[in-house]
């Protein structure tokens, strides 16, 4: 994994934190981005830069990322939230908040950085989607946001490929994070029983896949969505 600076959003916790740690361990300079600056600095003391910014604020994103002194060659877009409800109970506010952070926020960051990647003639962009884009009960807003990410990644891969930029997505399944720890035990156990490999995923399972897609060996891979889900690539009844 050579050259440049890596930007990781949602880096204070969960998948963003795991990916940022892997990059730092590989001697990559990392600009860690999160809304919670205090937690961010405590979680990633070895990051080269700590940026406290709301990814939904396009102007703030452009200003903060534009001030980075090193050319950005890698981007991992991990910032995201959930706000679940059954589809008939979900409010417009719930839809908007999840779409704004997960989808629009990721797009704000990539659009802020793509011009310098085009100028440099190289770049790796990695979106964190979710297996939920295939559909999850109670997560219509989340599924919509993560499905939108897959569409954006494919469109950007087509448009920016001639400039030497690859764009891919990872769609994790059930991964042990702060969000999944909040799921009631009996429901989480049902999810795990539906996973062919028989266990919940760990953040590092996603981080290792991210390292490959962000690295030099993935130079001919673009426009793809990699499911990291223990084999549960389609819906299955939970028993």
C-alpha cells in the first residue's frame, strides 16, 4: 500500500476505527474524520490528522478536507447511523436523517476529494454499504441509504475510471459493533443462525477486505460491491 494520504470517515468507532487502525499499522498517513472529536482523538492518537466535521455539511467538508497538506489517494467512507422503525411507522424525519448522513454525507466527502484525485491521475474510493441494501425488516431508510451508496459507487466507477480512480463498496452483514450490540439478544441470535459460517462478523473482517480494495493489488477492480457477510448474501427466514 503505497503513497499519499488516506481519509477515513466515521473513524471514531466501529468499522471506520478498524479500517483506520489497519491503515496506520501499514504506515499510511490517515486523516481521521468524525463528528465526535474527543472520542476520535482518544481512539486514534496515531492518526496524522483529526478532523471534527459533520459530513452532511458540504461546505464544511470541502473546507476542512481542502486544507489537508498531503494529496489524498485513498478514501474510506464509513460514517453512518441507523434509526429503525417498521415501514408503516417510519417518519419522513427518520428517512431524511439516515439518508443525509449515510448517503449524502458520503457523497459530500467523495466529491470534495475527487478533483485532486483526477489531477493526480490516481485514487481509491471505498464506500461502506451494508447487506441491508438487499432489504431488512424495520430498516427501509437504512436500506435505501446503503442501496444508494452502491449506485453511486457504480456510477463514479464508470465516470472516473478513465482518470485512474477505482470506486468500490463493501456490504457487511452482521458485524459486532456498538449498533449491533444494542440489538436484543434473542433477535441477534436469530440473525447469527441465518449466517452459513455460524458466527457474527468482527470489524477486522471488514477492515481486512477494505485494505485489499484500497491497496495496490486491487488496481483492476472497480465498480464492485463485496459482500462481507459470512455467506448470507440473500434473505433468509430467521428461526
